[in-house]
C-alpha cells in the first residue's frame, strides 16, 4: 500500500511516500481500508525533527482516518462497517491514517451514523469531535440555547466546527480570529459576530473583567484562556481544548471563587467508548444541518501532505485539509 512515512534520524527528518505493508501492533487489531484522512495541527507537531509529540523515530503519519473495516475480530465491528478511527497512539506512536490501510485496536474505532459519509467524517475528524465534545461539556454544565459563546482560533479545524455546531444548536457563537479577512466566511458558518484576537482581553490589569460570555471554547491557551476566565458570566464555563498560542496558564482563583466559573478540560485522544458514542451520535443528529463541504480548505493526495503540513504549521489554513490516500 502507499503511505506517508515520517522518519527522524537523530534530528534529520525525512518525509516520503513509500510502498509499505500494513503492520498490526497486536493480534486483535482490526484492519480498516482508508477512504479519507485529514491533516491536524498535531500532525504538524509529529512531522517535526526531534518532535516531543512523536513517540517513535519512524511511523506512518496521520491521527485521523475514516473508511471501512476489512478484517475484524470484533462482533461489534464486522467487516463492511463504515468507521472513523482516531485516538490513542495513532499517528503518534503507531502507524496512522496517511495510508491506504490502517490497523488499529477496536477501542479507537467508532461506527459512523448513517447521516455521515466517510468523507464528511474526515471533515469532522478529531477537530470536529473535539468541537462537539466541548459543546456537550458546556451543555452538561448548563449552557442553554440562545447563549453567547466565545470561540477562539475560530478559522481553525476545531474553531470553525465549534462555530458551526453552536449556531446549528441555537447558541450565539462569537468568533475570535487573527484572520479578520475571514470575517465573511465565519459569519456564513454561523458566527453572530467576529472579533479580533486582541479583543478577547478585557481590562487585562484587573483580576476580573466585565462579565461578557455565557460560555467559551478555547483553542488558544495562554493569556487568551486567562482573559476568558476573567470575562465569563457568573456560573459560566470555558471548555479548554487547545494550546496553539501557549500551553501555560496564569490566573488568579477569583473567577472560580467569586463568579463560580468552571474550567472544563476536553480531550479526544483517550475519550471513553461511552464518550465516543455520545459525540458521534450528536454529530450524526446535527449532520443534516451542517454544510460540511464549506468547511474544507483543500484536498490533497499523499504526496501533497508536506506542503499542507507547512500551511497548518503557520496558521495559513481555514477549516479542514482532507487527505485522499487512494488517488495519485
Ligand atoms: N483536546 C483535544 O483532544 C484536541 C483535539 C484536537 C485539537 N486540539 C488542539 O486544538 C488546537 C486547535 O487545533 P486545530 O486542529 O483547530 O488547529 P488549526 O486548524 O491549525 O487551527 C488553529 C487556529 O488557531 C489560531 N492560531 C494559530 N496560531 C495562533 C497563535 N499563535 N495565537 C492565537 N491563535 C492562533 C488560528 O485561527 P485564527 O486565525 O482564526 O485565529 C488557527 O487557524 C490545537 O492546539 C490542537 O492541538 C486538541
């Protein structure tokens, strides 16, 4: 099969499209024929010399894949099941989805709802899964339809889908972006309004700012997340899912103890089977109301992956990059 191989020899990185045999890590692994994969911010971190995210010196990249089960030891996932594959070490410590086939343990496979094609599943991918997981976390905490929700990193894979899903569910997303020329695109995706990155910061010298948001989904981290905590309304929550700006967080405890706000962690990598079912089911219910094609930045073949990794590394993409491993 054709596959995109990342190899690091003591800091010298090589990325090539090669002919390789699919390799199982365990006898119970299932084999999935990949229809589509997608490029995520994490893939760019993996395809970096001396990467701290990558766990092995060489592997097939790709933290996302969708396709059809072609070899199975699982009664729940028989041959022919249409699935999304993501999580665990996939594309980080074992072979990933930038290939025509991928082996994986059953627990990282989710059957797709009938309303979601394998192509749409990769427009969603781990980014859209994380966006929906964040929305559900806010709803579990009491977010009601009509609520004003800030989304940061809004033109990215997670951010753009968070905007689209919140709008489709009757919330009022406010998109924060460093790409203000993309304002019309974000309004079309459902943003009530668009603000600049710097506009998230309210009264930065004070421990508490004006109460602005009923909820927030943050892809950025660092000072942006600290500013959000200062600006949440009483009882509101922020779902923290990203770190594109900074992994550090400097905050006082005042937002927590005087405004009763919550900082909700969101992780898709080790999501339980129950969470996976809940999130994919919510995505399946919403799918008929989402214009997935409009969320695609571009589609690449395996040999176009390096150029697209470079674009995502420098924040020069909008929405999702889809990989078609079947064409050459
Ligand atoms: N928790 C999880 O399980 C999980 C799952 C998936 C992704 N993530 C994380 O979520 C984050 C977003 O992922 P993604 O796939 O959406 O990435 P992405 O498609 O590359 O989008 C990131 C967006 O963040 C903004 N941005 C980029 N650099 C920035 C900077 N220095 N300061 C502020 N904003 C910046 C840009 O949007 P604007 O130009 O619109 O500002 C960019 O489009 C990443 O940190 C990723 O690792 C976490």
